[in-house]
C-alpha cells in the first residue's frame, strides 16, 4: 500500500510507482495531510465527491483546503482555500470544472477548479448543510439542512423553491432520483414523499413499514435506475423498497455484530443497466460490507476495527471507492482488486495441449470429444448462484416434457408452432424469445472481468482489415472479439470470427453482454465441431453437408464434382459468414428465428437448401473458373469496398479533423463563454453585494424616511389640532358675527321701519300740506275770483311756480327711488359676496343662512311692495297735480273767458249771450292734458300701469270738474244778469 503526504504542496503526483492493490484490502493509495509547522498536526479530511467521469474526485479538510485528485492522470491540485470547514461537496455539475461546497457559515459557494475563482455565492440556510444532490442534467441542485431543503437553479444560481417543515419533524435527506425528474424527501418520522421536480407536485408517499420491523430511517441509497430504495438506521435490518410498486419488498438482516448503519451506497456496474445488485453497508464498527441484495450473500468488505471508515463514496462507473478514515486520512480502493476472486473468468472452452519436445503437433492432438446432443453454455464462476438449465438427450418421456419448458414461462413447442404458422417471431418480442431459447446466463461479473482485460493484441488494428464507418460499432466489435479471445485463446487466431460475430454485434450493439453470450452460445452449440481441423475448415461439417446434398440433389452434386467444385467453395463461405452476406436483414432475422428454435443441424440443412434453391444458376456454370470467377469478383468487390471504405475513412478522418478543429474552436468559444459566465457570475456577486449595500442603505433611508414621516405625522396632528381649534374659534366667531349680523339686520329692520314711518309721516305731512294748499288754493280761487283782473298775472306766476315745484319734487322722488334701487342692488351684490365667502362654513351656517335669506326676502318683498306703493302713490300725486294744473289752466281760461264776456257784457249789456257749453267742452277737451307724460315709455311697467289707472281716474275727475265749471259759469251768468239789472253794483 502506497501512502502520500500532501504536506504544504499545492500540486504533485498521487503515487510515485504504479499501484498494485492487493486482493485482501484493495487499497490503491492512502492520502494523508500533515502540516510542517513548528507544531505539526494532521488535517482531517471531512468530505469527498467524484465527478461525472469517475476518474476525478475532490476532498476537503476541516481547515477549508479543497484538493482535486486526478486518478487517471496521477495528479493532485489545491484548488481552493475557504478558511472554514466544508460540510458537503458536489462535483457532478453541468460545467465539468465547477463544484459546489457547503461551508460552516451555512453558505454554499461554487468554485472553478481550472481558474480557482469563485463563481457564485448562495445563501439562505440557517443551519449546517449536510447534503448536496445534483440533478442528472446538472441544471438543478438540492441543499439539505436539518430544518429546510432548498432547490437551486445552477444556471443563474438563484433559489427556486424552499421546503419548510414543522420544527417537530426534522429532515433526514432530500435528493434527486437518478435518471429521473423526481425528488425524494425523507423525514425523521419515517415519512417518504416523491415530488415532481418542475411542478413540485407530490407524486406519491411510501406507506409506513410494518411494526414488526419498524426502524427510524437515517441513511438512504437508490439504484442507478431509480427503482429500488434502501433504507437503514439504528438497527441491523435493511429495508428495500420498490419505488415502482411503492411497497416494501424485502428486509435484509445484517450480521449480529452490526448494530447501526451509518451509510449506504450501491456499487454501480457497467453491464447491469442501472439495476445495481451490490450494496455497500457501513456500520458502526467502521467496516463497510458489500452484499448482494438478491442472494443476500456477503461479497467483500473494506475497513477494519483498527482502520475504521468514517464515510465512503463510490465512483459512477464503479471502479473506485474513496473512503475517509476515522484517523482523517483518505483511502482509494480498487473495486476490480476487491472483486477479483468473485469475478474470476470462466474456464476456456478449448484446451490447448502443449507439444512434446521435438515433436510436431498434429490436428488430432487438438481434438476434444464433445458429447453429442449436449447444449453447452459459457462456464460460470463458482460463486455465482444464477441457475441455468443444461439440455441433455434423454429417451424418457418426462424429459421430453421438461426440455420444452423455457425460462420466463415460455414453451419451446408452442414457439415452434407459432414460428411454423407465421414464419418468424414478432419483432417486438424477438430478442426476449431468443434470450429464452438460448437460456443466456447473463453473467455480468464474468463478462466484466473479460472486458477489464482490455483490447486483445490481435484486434488492435481491426479497423484496417475491417473498416467500419460507425466508430461505435467498431468499438463494440473490437471489445466483443477481445472478450472472446480472452475467454479462449483459439479465437485470437480464428480468421472468420469477425465475419461470424459482426451481424450479432450490429444487432446487439446496445447490450454488449447479451451480444457476447449469444455469440458464445452459438459457437458452443452450433459451431462446436468447427475447430476439429483448426486452422483448416471443418472437413467433417462440410462432409455432412455434401452427404445431405447428395441425398437431396445428386444432379447438383454431380455437377459440382464434374467441375471440381468442393464444399469449401459452395458451403464454407455461407457458414463462416452465417449467411449475413447473402441475405437481407429481415431474411437473416427470420433465418435465425428458425435456427435457434431447432436442432443445431438445422444450420447445415440451411446451407444445402440455399444451394438447391440456387441450382439453376449453379448448373449453368460449366467451368471451375466460373465459380472461382464468382469468388474473384466477390474478392474484387470486397477489395473495391475496402478501398471505398478506406476512402470514406479518409474522408471521415478529414471530416473528424475538421470537426476536431471546430470542436477546438467551440471549446475555445465555450471557454470564453465560461469565462464570460464567470465574469458575469462575479458581476452578479458584486451586484448582489451592491444590492445588499443598497438594500442596507435603502433600509436606513426608509428608517430615516419613516422617522421623518412620523415627525411629519406628528406635525400634521398638531396642525390638524390647531386647525380644529382655529376652526372652532372661527365657528364661534362666525356664530358671533351671525348674531351681530342678525342684530344688524334687526337694527336695519327697525331703521327701515323708522324710515318708513318717517316717510309715511312725511307723506302725511305732505298730504296735509297739499290739503292746506288746496284749501288755500280754494280760498285763493275765491279771492282770485273776486280779484280776477287784478291778480291774473300774479296767479299765473304762482301757478307756474307751483307746477315747477311739483315737477322738482317729482324728479327728486324719481332720483330717490333710483338711489334706493341702486342701494338695494348693492345690498344684493354684498349678500351674494357674503354668501360666496360663507360657503366654507355652509353646513354649520345653513340654518342661520336660511333664516337670513327668509328675512332678506321678506324685507325685499316688503321693500318692493312699499316702493310699488310709493310709485303708485307718486303717480297718483303726479296725476293729481296734473289734474290740478289742468284744472287751474281750465279755470284760468274760464275766468279769462268770463272776464272777457263780462267786459263785453259790460260794454254791451243788451247783447244776448249764446250758450257755449259744447264749444267750451270741446275746447276743454282740446287742452293739453298729458303734455308732461310723453316720457312715460321710460317709466317702470308697474308705474305705467298705475299711471294708466290714474289717467282713467283723472278723466273721471276732469268730467266732474267740467260739470262744476259749467255750474259755476251758470251761476256767474246769473250774477252778471243780476248786475245788468242793477248797474250801481258794477262800480262796487
């Protein structure tokens, strides 16, 4: 066992001589890390993880040093110093050079092993992360701690979802199922749920285990195909769950010295299609035992009581086991060395007898006797418990019924009936039927041991002799031929083996184990006598074919003999290529449906039947050269095909070289893209830090802003309080103003009433004055009547003066009325202005305003009524004055006429006076009654109506006055007559 001390080196070789692990322990190398300080100490490894290829692993110690170990290149490198212990690692990301590490500060970081730079920094856990599971695509990762599990997007390094649980139920493990889109979550109460990764929809929950074997699960493992879940805990029992059926199908009891299980992991196998059968169980004693879950057999174990194992990880291809020991060192184990005794290859089919000294080897010395009728199969190792059936000839009836029974419930007799009816097996079930007919053992371990031996030296340059366009098909063919050569040495010298194996390799290229076993079974059962004359063609087999041909077609055989055509020319080429060069794919499959379902001699009969079916063109060939001409043409065709394939191969090489260059360019571009992505990641990290700083600054600013808003709210509260106080004061002041306004209105009302009273008194006084004037005027008229001549002119002047005074009074009344109307208009405007100002307190003053409006409306109505009444009375006054003026004019005219008549009468007393009533009436009617009313159109309508009404009244009064004037004239005429009778009175 080699041991490597990392020391203070940052890079170096893992081992200095080629490792040769012993079978007993299988250790390739033991890696320790001792410091060379003043006080040297051992740095303990804590976690280890393999990458996707299985040839590289990373390991971290408790001081945060992370190393990459390249087992294929024999190099180690220090890629990161995190300065704190790592709690979990993951190395199977989409970008192969990146890995995830969970640290003691509960954070997860992503580093690059090439640039040794930080790619991303993820936070979110509040406790230590003990598990990192990466999706098969490498796009997502699940990190698990005791209180939560978080799903991360590894393209953006952003958290997608978070699994929150109750504090009473802790998490044991959350991980992705291999090769699927399912997440499995296991809790401390033994509940197990399966979730859809994209939608996080709960697909199912496993039922509770039986109470008889109930254990608290702590560790879990899943096979590569995701079908079987193994669970264990503080018990020596293992529970195996079938995730497809969702039920517990097996309970395995470990040895009694196992009291608790600390770790579980399946051992991958390249040829088991993911259905792993070997499970590694690490128990409390530090020993990891590998058992077969089907046979429940202990296969091998690693670790010991002195060298206990703390944790282990198995590479994806199952070649290495990396274990962290209890002393802090790291052991790398070789699975091939540990399973060497188990996977011993089977004994070769052909035994080679060594030559005697100085004696040539004859063909009979290599001959081995094979029991006829026995169907042999590839030998199996002793440790394998897989049971297969060997068909033997038996004349008893019981064996006849048993030999028709096949594995998986099939019956050979029924299959032959089906084949006879349809001529072939269903394409969908053909491979299954073939495997059942051939009773293949499917010995993975034996085939794996043969494959591990590598490419046989005979087939290193296989592509030169058989250039195949498909590189995959060439590799599979090379690997299968090498396994056959390792299985038996004689196959390395068999020239026709590639021709025989090629159709099966092409058919089973995706399942190499089945391909190998089909070819091996074909050689053992159908080609078992081909090697009796090795390296010559099998003369005995060819003789059988010739005898059968002689029995069925003597003419054709005679034709062959006459032209010196042997069976090596018409039979052996068909056998060594198993008809693959003369039949199409569908025809070849139908042929082998019949070959595998019948006796091995059916193959020989098929050769004879093919020749008989081709007898017409064969009989037309009269020369041996024609047949050899056919062979030469075939050789030329083969040569041309080889040249064409070589040219195609060159073109393929050129194309591949071009693709290689393109891939190099793409890799460079990918590196540039990755570098840009790393730069973007660094930028994102800086942006995240900047966002954190901005978030902190924003929180401080928000706190300051919140404080300012609180101060502003307090100030607004104070302002609102002050406003409310001011509003209350304003309301109180407004109420007092309203009271004052009401008092003012009351005082105005009293003032208006006083003015009205004074106006009424003035009107009454004026009426009394008018009455007095009327009486004085009557007296004056009487006096004027007596002094008509003396006071005529004086009376006219007085009349004009009175008219002017009355006119001046009327104009003054109009001016007063206009002034009052303007004053009222201003008051209304003031009221509207006040109403506009009072809108802010309208709700509080509505009642007062309504009362005020009612008072104002009542006052306005009263005022309007008074003014209308005043106008009416004024009109009446003017009408009366007009009538008085007309009456005065009439009287003046009448007196003048009477005086003139009296003078005439005095001058001529005997003259008879004619009545003039009608003329007087006409003259009186012709007097200007409305000379000063021409501007009536400029008056108020109500005034006009009142004026018209007064005019009617005035006409009535005028008639009365005319009647009175007539009476007065009659009386004066009578007096004049009386004076004529008494002339002495005239002097008086």
